[in-house]
């Protein structure tokens, strides 16, 4: 592969982007936790897979109250992962393989171990140190009740009460996530300046993009009112407020000051497509995650509706669409697509939800080819290319996700998709690290057939499917960003063309269907049955030339 491939100024419009969760990707020193040296050792694997960029979830120093999304210092690397020098070498080495680096920034909150918050706790109410956060007196007798009734994204109240060294309770502070993640006050100039400096710090070190966590939550109504039953556009006290546009416009100017090839990528969960599109206007963010498609069930009508809505919305602002089937927060596709309810919603995650792994695997293969053929960029969560299932039998005393604890054990949390990857061998830790040390989350005993080593030599494996599809996607001139046209096949079948010679057909029915007339089948997620595309399968076709 040419190291310069994918380095054009607008690489992010068509890229295949691989998400690395550093704790669980590869371990170089045998301590059971993944690290940056482990990632560097696996760069040839990522090159051979065919990705254009790596998105790293937070690799900064963190107490790990929320898997690294509680950041204590943005200008260093967590010692469990390595050092800043190793990060710089990794960024450079990845570029030598033709792979860009995207870092994760979490601007809504920081860790309670951050020097700013420690200073705020040590200071008096009304002090400048506390103005960077949302400290408020409580309601009721003695201030014993929280300032309002906002709820945490992880369940339970979004306020915790600070205490003096002698244990005397005093003001409350806001945290839309865990208590260890105090929210920042984006009306404070120190906060604005700090994150602008953080962007420059990492752009100076060669990163090509910044993924913005919880990008719609930063700005709050300073009056902290209760959440209305049905808030109008821009009227929610802490979601999608208009002030955000000016914040991200300033970030866009910083990115563009480094050239036209630095991208800002938003994590934005918004049902209102018009409001969503505002973040993708030419002077705001470059692109944002498409959660509507990711959460959609395995249903032709629902997926087509999501595709149409996505492409129409992005076309209005000239932004590329993104397609993603999974990430570090959601149930893995092989498990989800085998369930009676194939949609995804945090509120419905429960223990002991049955799944059919054979059906789920077949649909996951088909879903990957369908999404990779759509216009725009495609995101792969590590292990998706191996067809890893959600690990749903982790011992309760090994679970670490705050979603599990704050739901009083009702929600299984997100640990099941974060289990360390299997690389080789017949027994745990499957080559994740040297020796036989236990991994930070336990791997299943039946993953030997799912290792990268085992799948590399199997042309029918999920890994082989991804490698072939990503190669075609990278080299076919009509794939990546660009136009598409729907065809009108049978109900339950999605079919479209990209250019004059490429077609994608996805059969979401329970019976085989005839394929379009074609000169070649580029790749199919399942073997054909008598020349027909089987149920829950997708094929890429080369169309014959149009008649003269």
C-alpha cells in the first residue's frame, strides 16, 4: 500500500476509520492492559486490513472511573498505556503505513482528579476556581436537596455534594455523567482557552483529527432550570444549545490553521435532523457520527428511511455522511442482530436477553457490506472485523462500567463490547499480551476460532470478508463519498448503484432472491444458493456496460 494513500486534503469524506480502545487492543508488557506499544506492533495488521485512520478513545491519565473518559491531564499519556514520546512515535509510525491518527477530546467534563477540580474543592464557595464548574447551593433545609432535578446519563441524580475536610456538607456540583466527572462551565474563558490550547497541542504532534465526545452537551443554561416536558429547538437547558455553534466555529478556525486536512468529528445524538445539520455547516464541524443508522433494526424499510434521511440532511450542508455499526458503548452487531429486537437503545439493555449467534453473524456480515457501500466514511470498532460477540457472562465482580453500578445492576453496562481482542493461540489471553496473564476484563474460553491468526487463513472468515471489502472500497473509483441511486427490487431488498458499474444488493428477507444481471460478483457476505442471494446476505456486483 502506498503510504501516501488516503492523505488527500479531504480524506475524512471517504475514509475507513478504525476505532482503537487502547485498554483492549494489544498488550506489549504482559500486565493484562493494552498499551501504545501494543498498537504499534499491530500497525501491519491495520495496514493489511485496509483502514485509512485510527481513532483512539482517550489515552490520557485517568482514574478510569468511566473507561478513560474522565481525563485528568490532556498533555500526557496514562502510564498504563505508555508515554507522550511513545504516542508521538505511534502517530509518526502510523503515517508511514498510510494511516492517520484521530484523538478523542472530552470537553463536557474532566476527572475529579484534574488539578482544576482539586483546586475548586479546596477553595471557598464563590471562588474563581469554582467558576470553571457548576457549583451551586442546594435547595431545602440546610441545602440538603440538589439544585435541580436533572438526571445523569448514567442514571441517578446529576448532582453530588462537596464536603469540607471535616466532613461538613456544602455546595453541590453538576456531573451529567458519573460523580467523578464534574461538568465544565463553558461560559468561562479559562475553559474555552484550555481546550483550544489542547487542540493545538495535539495538532502540533501530527494528529489528523479530533473526535469530540458528547459534543451537544457542553453549553448549559446558567439559570439551571428544570428540563421541560417537550423542549423546543434549542430550548433544552443542556442539550444542543445555540451557544455551541460559536464554540465549534472557533475550533474549526484552529483546525484550518494547520491546513485543510485536519478534521473535527462530533459525537452528536440528536433526533432533529435540522438541528443536527447545523453542526455540519461549512464553518463548524467536518463530520459527525450517524447514530440513527447504527441504532436502526435489521429491517429494509427502516434502514432505507435512515439512509435517505441521512443523505438528504448531509447534502443540504455539503457534508459527508458517516456509517457505523458499533462502538465502545453499544452491543456488538453479531449479538444484537441475532435478537428478536435488532435495534439498539441504552434503555433496553438487560441481562439474559436471548440471541441466535448464527443468525446474528450472518446479518452482521451482510450489514457490514451494506454500510461500506454507502456514500461517505465508514467506522469500524476494534473486533468488529473479527465478528466478536458481546461478552455477556462477565462475572459481576469483574464489571467496571458505571452504567452497571448506577443502575443498581439492572443495566449490564458496556464492558461486554470492551473485552480484550484475541490475536492468536488456542487459550486465553489469545496472544493479547506475552505470557499467560489475565486480561483486565476476562476473555471467553471459546474464542480460539475468532483470533486474527485463525481467521487470516480462512477465506470464509469475517476478517477475510472485511479485508476484501475494504480493498475494493479503497480502490473502486465509485465507492467512498459520492452519489448513489436506488434501484427498486422486491420488498425487503435494498439495492442501489454507485456510478455506472457498481451495485450493492442486500436481501433482508427470509428467502433467496435473484441478483441483478452482472458481469462479476465482487464479494458476497454469504455463499449464493443456486445463483441466488440467500436470506440476510449482501452482494457487491459489477454491472455490465450500458447498451450503446
